[in-house]
């Protein structure tokens, strides 16, 4: 994480740390907060920067907290990291993600911060993923003290762009993230913070926090469950300035462009090459001086200092140069470009048409037939890349023969893409429910194919995620598939490849039946971007900086593996990701932590109802005579008529078993 970051040890204002303080909620529950602030803040008050998460401030996010919040404090802010109710060291229980209780608590936290003698009365919110989500959601609640938000790797639409669905198809990340959240939600508080009641608090969580994923599978349409917390329901609810940040390797980048298009107030967007991490240390690089960029935003909107940030283009994006396929990258080459005011019409549409002879810019009357084995898609990697291991896309040539592909000839000139590729067609299906998959890749002169973007549409959702309708069997209907937003140069001499299919495993769960689709009047619209003079005059980002990193003692190395096996007798294909963080001690707390996880997905190429995923976690904590360990397992089977879900939870401490729990439920499939 630290190889390219300049560590700052001396700041303009000396920093003091409050290791833990309690923030009271209206119902008497207390939330645990860690605060860094200038030593002289009570005589010279500062704005507070809140990061509000369930990911355990004591150990879960402690590495990045040490890089970020003391840095803000040294520059005249109070960096505040709060554990949500029922997580980390905070009291109570946590019954799900993005609940009204979570937002209500945040409003109380902001009021408390604004009233502190060391606070100027102004508060900003920053967060990535969950913390990026609730920054937007809380802004929509309009707390008076909230002055600005920086939201990274987040979404405005919990149904369309989150771990649950993509184009109305169920993402396998619903299992993967559901299992991860299940493990996190059932970990104990630290007795060094909460004292002897730690075990009592832990048991309360184990008995009540539950398996949130069951609710996620029960709601398969865009109903009130997903509308809650989706700020796209009314963008005008947000009145404070919002800075949306993300990267092309991340799963949430679409929301940056959609929010810029619809948010009526002050807004900015930044899209780099990064995976699901903060841009001062995210891979692939180039990393940027993101904390300095944050300070420019905070100074402008929380202190009233004109930093010039609002004079710069509304959107800044990194257009990537061609690169060989690789599941993990340290760096991407490319260049920063700018759009003064992003709308979908900011770029021109360049059409291509698939036919029996390839992919050309000339319309044709060819009918395209698409039918995939259920194993199609294994080279795509994961829906959301984290940049910690080889979880990205492989050479897309692996999909030849599994997806139906169409290529251009070598391009006569460079083509820059910035925006959403769109596929339009009239589609007929031989079954009432089917998924249409589209992938876009660049084929180099040596033949290797690098994935650029992909999109999915559950055809029963062709007109509505709220009220899906079965496909009329055998009757063509017009559909449009939006591919993920991208910023990519396709070089002169390269070829473009469009690949179509009915499966993308294990990115999405399969349809209930194998499908054959016929497409006619098919057109791919690409977001072609011309060069702009303002690109050459962009203010360069500063080098990445941070505060002093967390001091640790490493006891064992970590590992990351990704394997694909085929049972030569049964034909079942299994893809497994396994991660071991290694065992280490955080020297400032004396806590030793060790996490391991595995995600395993199996399917038969001819049987969509054979799809199964199993995710396991082990989280272990210790200090002296204290020990706590959580082990979880969650399995989902996509049977013809039901989602079959099983889960187990085991919690132990130094004295032995604390609790064992098991879940099993069959949930009817609803046009997914």
C-alpha cells in the first residue's frame, strides 16, 4: 500500500488523538468514535470530517484510517471514524444495510459533532463503498451542519448498481458480499474499549444481527426495499456539494456519470483506473494526491476558501491506453481528460453492426443466434475488482466458442471511448426468462483480447425493474442493454470485438432454463470522444501523500489464489477464490488479527439448475489471554423454482463455544 506514498510526519497543526469516545443516541445507545484533531482545536475550532461504517474502526479499517484521518487533522480538520450501531465497539444491534436507524443515528452523530467545542459547526462526510452510500443517503436527509460530501465507489441506485442486480439479473456478489457482511456483523467488540461486557454485547449481536442476505433474496424486484436509500428517487433531496469518485476496475463507476447527469446542485466527478480502494493507494495506478484533493474540496465548501477546485471541469476521467490482458495490474498507462459539464450527450455515438461477416459500421439484415454454455464468462473475473489479488479479467479469447463473437477489421485510426456503450436489438427467446449478455473487448495485433466493458439484461426486465414481464416466446421485442461505463483508447491496428451470450458465470446467476435467443436489427453504439483542447491544460494531480502508516508486527504472510477446475467425469466446472490475510499484531492496540476466506462457484455447462456457490470466512482476534473467533459458511443453490440458502455460524472465545447457529430457507424465484 505504501510504496508510492510520501509519508508526512510534520503538519501545520499538531495532532492529538482520542482513541475512543462515546456519542450518545436519542434512545440511549452509545456509538464508539475515534477522533484525530488539532491540539489547539478548542481555541481555534475546525470542521469535522465524518467516516461512518460497520467495518470495525479498531481493526477492520485501521490501516487506511491511520493514513487518512491524522492527515486531515494536521491540516485543520477533525477526522472522525464512527462504528455504526451494533458493529465494532458500538452498542446495540445492526439488522441490515442502509436502514433508517442507520441514517437517524448519523444525524445524531452530526449534531453531536457540530456542538463540540473543538468543532466549527461544519461537518463533511467521506466514505468508500458503504461509507460512500450513506454519505449520499444522509445528505438527502439534509442535516443542517453537513456542508459537503466526498463519496467513493458508491451508488445512487441500490437496485441498478449494487451487489444485488445488474440489468435485473442476480449478481453472484449478492452471495459473496452477503457472506462477507454476515461475518463482519457477528464479530465482537474489543474488551479494551468496552470492558467486561464485551461478551454480553457479542452474544446480543450473535442472537440478533442475523443473515441479511435472506432479505436481499426475498426482494427480487425494484420495490420499496431497494428504493429506500437510493438517492436517485429524488436527486433534488441532496443540496450540499457532492464529489463522486471511483475507478474503471470498480463495480460502482456507473453511478459517477449518472449522478453528474442528474444531481441538480454543486457536483464533481473523478474516474481513474483504480479498483475498489482510495485513489492515493489503489491499484492499478497511477495513484494521485487524493488527500490533497480532498482538502481542496473541504477548504472550498467547509471553510469558504477559494481553492480553485470549482473553476476546474466538472468531470475528470482517465482514458486508458491499450494494455495486454492481466488479472492484476500495478499500473495502467493513459491520460487524464476533462468534460466541462457531463451529460450522456457529451460524446458522440459511433454505431457498429454485427453480422455473419463480423462487426462493421454498415447496417445489415442478418439474424444473430445466441446460445451459451452455462460456464460462459469465467474469464471476466469478478463484478467488483478490489486490486488485492488476481481477481480481474483474463484474456477474453477464453470465451471464444462460449460466447458468440463479432470483430471489426483493424482500425484505421485511434478511437477514444468515454461513456456507456449500448446494445440495441429486437430479441426473440425460446423461454419466458433469459439473460442477454454483451461484452466488449479490444483485440491486439498479437491476437490477445482485453476486456473493456460488459453489460447484462434480464429480458423480463426489458421495460421495468419494478414490474417485470415474461418474454413472449418466439416473438421479437425491442431491448437495450447498457454496458458498464468505460474510458478506453482502442489503438489504430487493433480490432473491436463484441461478444454476445446468455450466461456470464460466476458474475451473474443463470436463468432458470437454458435459452436460445435470436437477434435482428442489432446495433452497438459506442461513446466516441473527440480530443478537447482543455485536456492539455489540466492542473496536474499532486503526488500521493498520507500520515504515518499503522505499525504492525507480521507473524505470517498472506496469500491469494484463483483456480478453475473441471471434473472430467461429471463435467462440473468449479471456480474458487481463496484469500488469507496473514496473521499480524497492531502495535497501538496489541490486538492480533487473522482473516481467511474462500468463494467457490460450481456449475455444469448444460444445466443452469446446477449452479451453486459457497462462501466461508474465519475472523480471529486475540490479545494476551483474550481470544475470539467467528467462522461462517453460506451456500446458495439456484434451483429451477427456488433459491436454496443455507448458512452456519460458529463463535468461540478462550473458554470455548459461545454460540452456534444455522439457517435454511427456500425462496421462490421471481422472474430471475
